[in-house]
C-alpha cells in the first residue's frame, strides 16, 4: 500500500476503491460488492480455482493499484459498523483493526437476548433518551 492510502481515513479509502472499481461494478449494491471482493480474496488464497469476468476484472484492478483483496474486504465490512464505531474511525481515534473488533463485539452483544435486555433496561433507566449508536438497535 502506498503512502496516499495511509493519509486517508478508512471511509475515504472505501470511496477511492469504489472509484477504482466503478468501471467494473457500475451499479452493484454494497452487499454484492463485498461478496465479490470476498470471492476474489478466496481465489487469491487458493480456495477458489477460477473467477468469473467481473471477479477477474476486480482482481486485476486491485493488483494494478497494489491493493490486497483481503484488506479491501476488511475495509468494506467497516461500512456496516455501528455509527459510534464509524465516528471513532473517521476521527482516527481507533485503528481499523480495533474498529473491526468493536463492531464485531457490538453486533455479537446485540444478537443475544441478554444484550437486548441490557439495552432495553438502559433505555428505561435513561428515560428513553437517544444516544450514539442507538439507531442500529
């Protein structure tokens, strides 16, 4: 990865990658783009034997710009992160790796009954006030 990528926050990087991949993935939805990059990553790791045209074009563009499919995949996953994690990533208060961990932990907590019960109790105690990250409940 060259120096220009290091100066950008992760969401600027994602937007730059979208511009790079735009000729190949014109109107591809975000979820599908993540899947395509995942398949390219699996190919690079040797888990898939061949790629279709779109996947091959994505692979070629990423290699041309010296980007690892695994890294790009991780960055794209951060678009699904809760808003409080996104804010910290934009402000560079946490690293990308820590942001991914925080996002995973948040989703894991919110997918358990105990996590939902805790959040419901907190909302009742606070009196229904909204706080950062609440829209992802």
